[in-house]
C-alpha cells in the first residue's frame, strides 16, 4: 500500500492547478433565510436585476401545461423555440445556440475557444461568469478598468496580444448601466485583430431607451467574429427556468453544439419561453414599469440630494460615499430592503439597486433616506 493512502482512505485525485485561481462564487442568501435571521417577514429584493412584475401569466400557463409531460426528455436542440427566435430576429436557426441561461453559452464559448495559456480580455468590474469561464479552461482573464463607469474600449484593444482569443463587451453594462454606441462598437471592431472572438453580451438590451444604443444583431452575417448573447432571464421574467440564446456564425454554432450537453435546456423552459415571446403586451407593461420606476427613483434621490448614475438597464448605481456600500447594504437589510453591495466588484462606495414595482421603489427611497440619515449632500 502506498503512503498516499492514509489509514486505508485514498486521497482524492488532484485537479489542474489553474482551477485554484477561481474564487468560489458567493451566492446571496435565500430571502426566506434572511428573513428568519433578521426576524422580519415582508422584505423586498431589489438585488438581482430580475423583472419586478413577475412572470407573464401566459408563460406560467405554458409552463404549467408542460408539467404533464415531465416524464419526457425535452427536444434536445430546442427546435421550436429556435425556429421562433430565428423568425423574430430575421436569421437562420443554424445561427442560434440555446443555453441553460446565457451563462452556459459563455462557458461553451470558453470551452471552444480557450486553452491553457490563452487570454481573454474583459472589464474590471465585469459580469462574474466571464472570469469564471475563462479560468475554468486554464486561460488568463485580463482585466481593463472602467473609465467613468463605462467600458474603456480603447484600453481593451491595447490589452490584446498574440495570446488573446476572446474579448467580452457587455452593453448595457452590468453593474453600471452604461451603453456602448454603434459608432464606438464599429471603431472597436475595426481595431480587433482577426482570430479574436468578440462576445457581445446584451442581456439588458431590451430596456435601452437611448437611440444611439447598439443592436448587436446588425453584425450577424457581416462579421463572424461577433457573438451576441441574449436571455430570457431579464425582460422575459424567466430567470428561474434558465434559458439563454446566442446568435453567431453557423460554423461557430456548430462547434458549440458539438460540445453542448444534450438536453441542456429543459422542457418547461422551452414551453414558457415560447409563450413569453408572444406576450408583447406584458413586455410593454414591464418596460413601462421599469422606465417609470427608474425615473421615479432618480427624482426621489434628486429630492433627497443623493448622487446616482443614470442607467439604460433595469438597475442603477447609487453613490453612498463617503459611506461604505456593504455597511449601507447591511443597514438596508435590517429595514427589509435587499440591494447589492458593490464591494466585491471593487466599487466599495456604491450599491446597485434593481428597479422594483412602484410600492417597492417607494419603500427603497424611504429606507434609504432613513439609513443615510435623512438628507444628502445636495
Ligand atoms: C443576468 C445577466 C446575464 C444572463 O444570465 P442568464 O444565465 O441568462 O440568467 C448575462 N450577462 C449579464 C451581464 C447579466 O447581468
């Protein structure tokens, strides 16, 4: 018997060293547990950029109907939903890949394009999935700080070298809500060397009001380096079902489909998403709620004299300086208002607030004023 066996118990096999560079993901506590700990019962969650209205009744009905078929495997390639997406967005089904959330598409892209020693360029801060997927392939995440809370696209171009295989561009940007304009994106693409994949993450694109905002689908068929990611998690209220979709060059899509886990998107998600895609009324109501909510929150903070940053998404940053974001987060938590502290994003003077329903927005403003000690610096 060899000495690695301690008292007859063998050691677990070793994993590649590069996996030690990934910090374990810190998930927020479930609301029920927080409420139990704090002894409150009516907390509101404005922390995860979810849709404030809840799922569309049509999507819920479709999901419920799908439950009677749970003994069946789903359609592995999501044929029907893919056809419907192709029709809606004017492309071919072969340009579309479905994922268990767009998170999974990010992981599939990393698996296809990155190997040990490669590099992927992304902002600091950025969506946590980009560095996780990059590190999971043994590649290096090269981080480029934001300038004025927006992506520094020229800095990202300068960070590209011979080892770079991917660049992540997120617009509107989580967590700041900043946009990349069409002209800036065109200039950026002109500077990107051939052989580098540009992942354009448009998880919040439907919320954009600014007409200079980008529509990544305009690159489809024209520039095979661009992959556009969208999701059913935000505007379509289905975060809990996990369904994302990506538009890309057919050749790239075929590689993703080779490594895709069969049945990666589930039956209920596919059915609910189909219904969601035809519920235009509820999408319109969501947009109205979010846009009116944002304007109400801006006006409320203006009135109180607290600074914030305007956003093109369904969340925005509130500047709590000189206070610490985590401290303000904890104080709001005791009021039953859950927001997101930005400390782990390297922005310790900010909290991120997702827009809620009118009564939730009012409650946030009242609790925020209380926690911050009445008036701001206005
Ligand atoms: C929420 C979000 C997504 C979508 O994630 P899903 O896996 O589709 O739920 C993608 N990118 C960003 C930046 C996000 O904030």
